[in-house]
C-alpha cells in the first residue's frame, strides 16, 4: 500500500528535511559517548533519518518540476 504525501507547503517540507538532517547529525555526534551496541542503534536511526530527508528532497524536486511544467504528472510512487 502506497500512501500519498500529506499536502504541505514546500517550506514545510524543507523544514522537515532540515530537521531530519539535524537529527541525523545529532545522533552521529551522540554516538561517540555510548557503548558500541548503542552506537549501532544510533547509527541505524541516523541512517533512517537521512534516508527520509533524501526522500523529502526528491519530493521537493518533483514539486519544483511540476511548478515549472504543469503538464508533468506527479504521483505518490
């Protein structure tokens, strides 16, 4: 099942993207002060945050392409 992204303004998407990247950097920074097992968990979460930020970046690119060319169809694929 594929969910379509919520209807947010591009500025809101950018805020979410930037917050996820900030969270990823924070998790990486905190990982140096914990045990190796905990570090692995923090890095996994960091990777998830950064991957989601990348997906949002791709969504923003689709939005800007659609704004430049209204005939381009955007889907929730």
